C-alpha cells in the first residue's frame, strides 16, 4: 500500500518516493493496481476516502461520463442511517468485484479468439462438431440395436 501525507496547503506527499504528487499522479497509480492511503500530516487522520472522491469528481469535471449518477448518489445518501446501511456498502463492493471478474473472463475469451489463427479455430470447431455428430449417431445406432 502506497502512503501519502496531505499537508495543510493541500499538497500531497508520496512517502515512498519522497516527493510531492498531484491527484492525477495518484489516479495513475490506482489505474496501475496500486492501493493507497492518504493521511493528514499532523493528525494522521485517514483522508483516503475524501481524496478518492475528489479524484472521481475531477474525472467527471474533465468530461468523463459519471459512474455514480445523481439518482445513485441520492439513493446512497438515503441509505445513511438506515438499517440497510452496512449491507449496502458490502453489496456494492461485491457487485463490482463480480463485475470485474466477469469482465476479465470476457476479455480473456475475446483475446483468445482474436489471438488465435483462423484456420486453427475453424479446425477446432469442425473437430467439435464431428465429435458431437459421432456421439449422436452412436446413440441413434445403439437405440436402433436395442429395438
């Protein structure tokens, strides 16, 4: 986990690299798969969530289509203080993780298809079809013999 300190002047300091960074630098690290923590310089209070929300807000301000629509945000606000509050966060997190897993499986399938040689793919499909027809005709022949 990469740790950053946030100073009163709103500057972010990367402890590992010993340098000041921007929100864009942190966003790029997150895109690369890095987990982050942002702590207040004096109090050590965890500011990670507010920095992450700020990154999302800046992405939307830059013209990216919102992932969290106004309707979703309004509904999330309604969940605070509700008996379902603790369940909702876990549900959303699990839903996103499932979505990511399915997306990766889809990408792998597409990658396998596009990386494959067309003739190999056709031969493999023909072999599977032939295998299917052979099993089918064997089943029909056995049924006819049993009569």
